[in-house]
């Protein structure tokens, strides 16, 4: 893990005047406006707000998956929007894990191959062994060679967790990770995510509309109509 992500002198994440506008039928729509906050290394932060408030857009900007209309994001002191798209992709590959509400597993790959993928992209010669160990950690040792369509929603999300954590990224982003799951399965997945995050001492930023999940984080910020409140 890069020293900068562990240093108490440098925040893991700095959002600076983040603003996002898009064109729509009426002219211009402001999705986010002047959002500022920092996240220290090792913290857990929940971003909450009503549907359509801009939570997922904010998470996408923090991960460099989208570009802002104004403002910027610094990850461990690096201004990610001073990097080109290849640079941001490289940063995501090496420093970020991302858990999506809709799992985002590749349907033509088995559970094992999905989890191996981020390690293979980094050229890790031990990708298979590490992926097998991580899938065992999330209770899926017996499902290694199953394709996503043969896995339940909870199993698919556990594969997604294994994929996000297997490369031990210093930063983990999760976008409504239980939104596609029933209550009991969602609770199990959330407990597993926080357990893995605690073990690996990563910085977690979680988007959720569920206040009980947000309460598990050290800090909570609320977005309303694109603004921090």
C-alpha cells in the first residue's frame, strides 16, 4: 500500500468544490454544486441522501469514473483530474476497489476468473491462488467455477466483494451494495464487507439510502439536491 495512503499528514480523499452539470431538455441541470469534504486514511464514510440527490454521481467523481464541471478530487494528495484517462485508469487499477449495486460481474467468466481479473491486470503471478483464497474467505469455495447466472444475488455480491478486496486496495468505494438484495442477504453482505475492510485497514466510502448501514460508518455526510448539508 502506498505510504501516502497510510500517512496521517495526507488525507486519503479530498473533494474540493466538486460541481457537476449536464445538459438536459430545459438547458442545464446541476447535479452537484460546490461539494467539499475530506476523508482520512482508514476512515469509513457513508454518503446518504434521497434518490436523485447526487450520491452516485459524487462517488463516480471520487473514483475518477466521471469528470467534474468544476472542482477536483485529490487521492492521497494526487489531483486525479490532472491525470489523463489512462492515468486515472491506472490509479483505479492499483489503488481502488469498487463494489456496485448491480454487481458488474462479467457473465462469460467464472466466479474465480472474475476475482482473478484485477490481479491479472496487474500482472500478479499468484492471481489464481489469491483469488481462490479470497473466495474461500467469503464462503464460496464450492462455487469457484460457477458462472454468475448460476449464482444467487447474494453470492454474486460476495464475488463482487472478493474481487474488490483481492488486490488489497487502500481505497474502497461501494455504491448501494445491498440495493439488489433482500434484507437478510443484504445484512450478511454488509457485515462481511465491514469485516474485510477492518482486516485490511482500507478507507471505505459507501453510498447508501439505508440509515442503519450508514450508522456502521465512523462518519456520515448527507447530500440534498446536489449540496452537502
